[in-house]
C-alpha cells in the first residue's frame, strides 16, 4: 500500500469517534500487516507474557513462546522471577522443553553447556578439546543466557522484547494511581483457579470485546439480569488502557451463604463496585472486593488466541469448593464471548468491510484501543522511514 494510503487509513482510525472507522481487515488476516503491527504494538511495549504463579518456587521454570520466540520463565535461587531466551548460546538449541524444577544448573541437551539459574554460563564440557573444559577464545562471562527485560505487577509478568520501552511505572502511572486502593497482596487460587480458552480469533478482537459493556444484554444475559447496561460506566485513558466499571457487583455465595473474604481497607465504592480494564496491549484485568483476575492473551496466529485466565484471592486459604464454583462462573461468562469474537474474525473475510463504525455513546473504550494501535503503527512507520 502506498505511504499516503497507509497514513489515510490510520488517520481514519484515530479520528474522533463520531467519524472514525475501525482497523481494516488486513490487521486481522494479512501476515505482512500483522507482522508489522506486532513489532509496533507487542514487541516495542510492555506485553503480558504469563503470571508468577506459574513458577511459584525457586528453581521452577516454564518454557513459553511469544510471537514465535522461545522464552523461559524462571524463578532463580533467590526467588527472583526472570525471563530468558530459551536457547543455548552455543548452537541455539532449546534448553528446556517442558515445565520442571531446576535442581542444579540448566543443561543444554545438545553439548551439555550449563547455565546457573541467574543465567551465567558455568560449564562448557570439552569446549577446548577432549577433557579440556575451557578455551581462551570462549569467554563465559559474555556467553550467559540472554535475559529479556521484564516487570511484575499484580503477579503478571510483562516483557519488553525491544528493550527500549519507557519504564513500566512511567507507562502505566495512571493505572497504578487509579488502582492504588486495590494494590493488596493477592493469592493465586491454585490449579482449579486457572484455565485456558483456545479461541479462533485475532487477539485484538478479544481486547475490543472486553473493553465495552454494550454487548452485555445480548451476550451475557445472566450478568445483565442484575448488573444492567445502565449500571456500567466507561473507563477511558487514551494511549494506556480502557474498559468498563459497574456499580452493581454481586458477591458469589456458597451453599451456606458464605462469601470470600474481602481485601482489607477498601473504600465503600468497592462494596458493590467493580472495574474491568484492558491494559494495552494484551492484558485483561478484573478487580472486585473479594477477588481479582488476570487474562493474558497469547497471540498464536492471525486467527488464533489463547486466553490464559488466573483467579486471585485476598487470603491463601479460601474454601476449595468456593474457588471451583467461582472459576466455573467466570469460565461460563468468558465462553459466552467466544462466539462473538470468533464471529467477528470470520467477518474479516468479507472484502467490502472497511473496519466498521463506532457508537459514539457506547464504543468509546473500544475506539481508544483501535486508535492506540493505529497511532503506534503510524509512529513505527515514521521511525522506519526516517531511518
């Protein structure tokens, strides 16, 4: 597409909501467009990768992929969570192929090079010839694992693949301030409090749907029966995050009317209020008085996304039956969204669709996400052309 046409359509996406159009089909179907978008939107920002609960103890590690890149989530001997490239510095062999605990060193299965849990290269058997485990040309100090810049917030592991994004605290200062009141210790509910949904859609459509409450009466009739459309409000922070809040949050109750313990020290808003935000680019968060959740969106392909859902509580010893019930409730809600995000993905095969229009009254949070993608891509193209 000629440069002027690229600018025109991106400007149309970023226009005021009354005039704007959504991102065109290529952003959901065309590999070249999506690869360029990934560089601008996912690699150059703080993208969500996983949660710390996946590697709870020192030595625990889990291999992951993000945008096709092999990564290793590892909690080192001091308990610090790190992200490394999951490859040996010798010949690029994958180091860890399945989740496990590293008892000693990380050993490459190819030539047995070994790395400490902090990434240092500590052993190179026969590198200088049979029985010679060192060589003057092989400087171990420069051949440790490549660490990926990371940050932990609310147990979510964020990574910046490009390595040059502003500090996380600077990028998300507004959200950190907004949610300062709910910044409490959180405890993962365990295996029954996490699940993954395989969804045949582009990851952006999951964000777009989550942002807005417009769809509640038709897609979530159960929720809408007590937390109605008119009980919701928009959350809009251009260039950072967007979502929805409700003034009517109903606590889950057990068989004997018991509820989960609340987070301590919350203001009266949280008695019945709750907030749900999409943290750009690929994290969906929910905050309520008695539990919270994180949904990490893993972009698998242009039309496939894994939604990794994790539920957290105010105390580590909440009743197991209640946790099961709560996970089943949320899973049911999120599954209700699958049909619409998959339907929108299928709709992107229609050649005449121009990205669609936004309801000025109801689609503000979703439009902000589209505008953010468009603006980041425009800046990426300008930087590339300037170079």
